[in-house]
């Protein structure tokens, strides 16, 4: 009797196991597990963005990470991301030669001027200042020249680029002239910084940017004062400007 009762139970267990296996197989077939793609290590090289920052490659395709937003929307960057210019100054006695190998330009200035290259809190790449030793009617004030790179990433025309912080009314009064200085294309304008008497000369680079020189006289409110020496020396410095080969 025990043997006859055990057989039906065994049959029921076998059928249950078979049905369970069948349904598990059907479920696994309808919902296959997606294999996890292998993660490959990217090469350690990096790309230098135009603001001086570096970005590396990121998985899965090992493309370079995007450059910072400021790389495409602004021409001035913080000193932390600024590419420092590789420059040298050669003293020949009565004058000195400045050469910026990073931006690719040089010029000569007399010993009447003291050059200071910007090393921190710089607004522009390649920024430097020249302060004169020329005696003025006001001993505490001097002439000074600012030199820097003005980027033109958006390829604006000269007026829009140099008056981008002005309102539309101010732009209407913006006047400039074009000229050749040392056989190079240059733009010249006055009062571009909202200061009477300032002179701005911008040399157009081959990639559409500008190397800018700005002369600020020691007295902007008294045009009757004789400041011709500073303007003359400014033009002399400009005449020596050239792009490096």
C-alpha cells in the first residue's frame, strides 16, 4: 500500500519540476540579459584648450572631454587657466627687444620705458605694461602702454569686437582707421577705453585675433599740454613690431 501511494506523489513532483523549468526557460528567453560592455582604459594624452586648460579622454569612446564654456565665449580668462607666455628681453644698450615666443611677436623699446609682464590676475593672455620715465609736468604721473592679445573667437568685425561692452549709441561714435605699420595690417582708434587721449593700435594676426597696444597719456583732460614725446615714442615702438616666422 505504501508503495502504491508513493508512486502518484513522485509523478506529481516530477511534473511540477518539469513545468517550473519550462516557465523559467520561457522567461529567460523573453528577457535576455544585456551583457555589460567591457571598459577600456583611455590613453593618458590631453588636449590644450584655447584658455590654457587641459582636458583628457573619457570612456567609452575615449573622446576628449569638452573644453570649459569660457573657451568659446570669452577672450579673457582667469590667471589659473592662462597660458603663460614664453618671452625674453634682450638689452642692447640704449634699447631693449621684447620677444613673445608663445604668441609669436616682438618689438623694440627704448630705456625710457620699463616693461613689466603680467604674472597673476591677468585679464588677457600675453598682457604686459610699459611705464615711461619721461618727465612730465606732474612728477607723480607717467605715460604707460598696455600690450595684450585680444581674441576674436566669434569672428566679429573690428567695431563689434572692440566695443562689445558699449551700448549701441556709443558704437555709433566709434571711429577707426586702417594703416600699414612695418608692412603689417593695423587698426588705429582713439578713446576706445572711454578715456580722452588714449590711442589704441591693433595688429591683425593670421588667425583673426589682435595684438593690441594702448597708450594712455598722463593727462587726459588737458590736451593743451605738450605730450608729443610720448606719442612719438609710442609710434616708434609700433614701427618695430613684427610677427615671428
